[in-house]
C-alpha cells in the first residue's frame, strides 16, 4: 500500500511540474499580429489599413532594462512605433495608443502616452536610425517608472509612467507596407560623454561647469542662481523660484535624488536679437553691451537702478520642468549678454549629472 501511495504521489508531482512549465511557457511567449519574424528582423504583413504589433516575451528587468530597434526600411509611410505595453496589449493598436502604454513614433517624432493624440517629443526617425527604449532603475519610486527613449544612442527624452517595470513589455508597432526593423532585446546603453558630465560640489569637474555659467555674464561665484539681479532659478531644496532676490516664491515641488530638473526659454515670435545699428545684415556675430558693474554682488543702489532700467527690454518666457513635466513659467527681461545655463550647489557631497543638449523637443 505504501508503494502505491508513493507511486501516485510521484505521478502527481510530475503532473504538477508539467503544468508549471506549461504556464511558464504561455506567460513568456512573444505575441505578434500582422508581422513576420525572421530571426531578429520584424516586417509588416498587413494591408496598411490595419496595425501590426509585436510584444516581447519578457518585461524589462534590472538585468535587462533597455532594448533597441533599427529601422531597416520605412516602407510607404514609416509609421513605426517603439515603446512599452502591458503583456496582453491589443495587437491591433499601435504602442502608446491604449492606457498603460507609452511609445515614441518614428514618423512624426511624437510621444504617445496612453492616447491616440501624441505630444511633440523628439526628431523624426528614418531608415538606418536606431530607436531605443529603457527604464531608469534608480528612479523607481511610489509605483512609478521613468521611461527613456533614445535615437542613435543619444537620449531624446524621458517620461514618468505609473506602474512597475514588471508590467512593461517591449513592443514594436507598424502600419504601412514595406516597413521592416531589426530588433535587439539585449541591447545595452550608456550615456555618451558628449554634452554630459558628472559634477560634484568638491571635485575639479565643477570648474568645467563654472566656465559655462560665467562666460559673458560675470555672475558672482559666491551667489546661488536666482539670488542676484538678472538671474532666475528653481531651487530643489524648497521648490521655490528665486528671481533676482535672496527671498524665493513658492513655485513647485521639491526635488530629490533621481529627479530630472530642466530649464528652457520660449522666445516670442517677434523676438529680435539686437546687434547694434552698425552691424551688417549678414554678420551673425553679436557683441553684447559691456556692463559698467562687473560683479553684481557689490552693486550700490545707483547701479541697481541703472541695471533695472537696462532690463526693461526684450522679454522671454523662462520655464522649468521636473521629470519631463512643466512645473511653471515666468516672463523675464533678457539681461545684457543673454542667459546662460547655471547650476549652484551649497553643501558637501552634492552630485548631479548635467546635459546641456537634452534634445527634449
């Protein structure tokens, strides 16, 4: 009797193992529709009226957090999309069209984030371009994931989406005859050195950034951006906006490790760069007026009044972002010599990554 019970237990054990393997095989099975896969090449097999979509068998993970798609042929319209979707995403929709999906579309350079209406995001992509998509593992917090997109190895931009990486599967969409891509689910990506540098408050690298921020402006070395007249800055520690004053105004959320802070300018359509009356129309070199006061830290009242009058000139809209979303904007007068990207630090151990060419759209 004991032998019979042992035999049945063994058979049940084998059956259970087989069921687990079958479930695992179904769970990690790639899914695609109106596409043909030949090795690592995906080609569209529809009639251009219907979407073709491919979903990878496994989600992004700590060991595999990035993938790339090389455009072999743009076909008739080049409607190729690269992004992340849920495991059981509907295969007759482009990635990014349905909720909980996000994708960068090659034909218009737009980002589609759970909506059929895209937002301007980056450059268009053509034959031979590599579109990459991945996640920043260090930025995972509160059930949100920062998704990044690249073009030819350079970061185009990022977007924060709800959910964990375990629910995000690499996906490729196509929508016209002749489209063909090469898929690399094991691609690796590292930030390129061009335009990027790590800056620590007690490293010599700070000198490189300081050269960037003071050229042509003579901004005081011992003043935070936003404290002196003619400057404006969003401060991470308190979320306040400082505009030519040591007292800030409530502006946005505080920023912490992993957050991406951005700053940009929106110029009015009628903005004209004043190069002086004596300059030729073909002369592109502009020489800013020399300011009588070289260090604003030691201005007297008369100097500040004169400087204030000088700033009543052309105005632009300066905006600030946090993790790719606009925090707010402020209309300011352009100081003599123009605005220069600036970063300030005030305590030991502070460390940031600087990208002066983010290509954020």
